[in-house]
C-alpha cells in the first residue's frame, strides 16, 4: 500500500492505514532513534509515541509532501530531546559500552572470520565514537548519513538555519575524525 493510500485510510478513521505506515517506517525509525538515544527500548517507545501522535494529528499532514521524511524528522527530534534529557543523568563512563544496542544495529559483517573480527573492532570503535558525540551531533550524523537528508531538510526539521546545521555537521565530523584517528592510521599501515 502506498503512503498516500494509507494516509487516506487513516484520515477516514481506518487503522489499516496506520498499520501500513507502521510496517513501512517502524524499522528505519527505531534504528535512527536507537543510534541517537543509544537505548533500543527507549527508541521503540519514542517511535510508538510518534506513530500514536501522527494517528491523532494526521489531518494536519500536507499530503502533497512525502510522509517518510516528515515522520522520520519527528522521530529524530523526539530522540534528540530524550538523549539530551538522559545525558543530564547518565555517566560518561557508560557511553562506550561494547554490546550496546547501537552496535548491534550497525552489525553486518560478512566474510572470513579474520575479516569479521576486524570489522567488529572497527564497528565497536565507530559506535564508541558516535556515543561520545553530543545528542545534537549524533542526530546530525544520523540524519545526514543514515537517513540521507540534505542540509536544507535538516534545517527545516530542526527549525534552525542551514548555517547552524553546517556547523553542527562540521563539528561532529571533526570530533569523529579525532576519535577515530587511531583506526585510520592503523588501516593505512
């Protein structure tokens, strides 16, 4: 079922429309939220709340625009808020834990055991580095490189200027470059 058809059904009060949207967008939304909040259960709660909220407000949605980016922006914004709230209470010592939900989401190693081990180590380092970014920086990386949003879309989603988004992305990439410099120098040798 196409998004447009699902939205039409939902506007009529038919929950089959919501079911179709959930089937289409739940996985990428939970994945994006998990990468930002670093907690799979919290990410699932964020996405569930977002679906319930859109079901109640579907009449406000402009059907001339694509649903997916609009919905995913909402999820990312909610995930940022939750990550910032959690960051006030969470110790930095917990941020780079191996076996985190974000690490399992990024897992996709194929090939021989030696290559899988190397990819696992790299993946662990990348997740650890992502976890050391601020929630806004993590969200910028997720929006740009996971959700494929351009800077203008990111600016609209966060109700900020394109310049602020560029600065946030630059800072996040520089921080990742610094945190991952040991990996890149090892892979060159």
